């Protein structure tokens, strides 16, 4: 079986799309949550966005938080305002 794929109902091999991860039990896949990105080859997990960046659900990259906001904790989507 190729890395980053799952097998459905016998022999049908399906590529897991970027921005997604393979479920731990191997029965399917889900989109990466907001605040994370999914662009690793094995698609076993999603990476948290670094501090000061965020993402939308199913993203393959992170982008800077909106002007006047920041992310104090990696992988969180709640943004705090600067005083």
C-alpha cells in the first residue's frame, strides 16, 4: 500500500487529500481542524500552526493572524486582541 492512502472495501486504494489525516483505525479520513495544517506525506496527523498563525479547516498551510490579533498558543483558533 502506498504511503498516504487508505483501502476501502477490498482493493480500492484511495489517496487521502492534502489537508486531511487518516483516522487512527484506518477506516477513512477527516479534514484537519482549524488551527492546524495537513501537508505531510504520510497523512497520519495534522500539524499545529505556530504562534501568531492560524488556518481554516482542511488547510495545507497556515497564515498570519488578522491585524490586531495574535495566537498565544500553537494550534488554537481563538485569537486575542492586542491592548
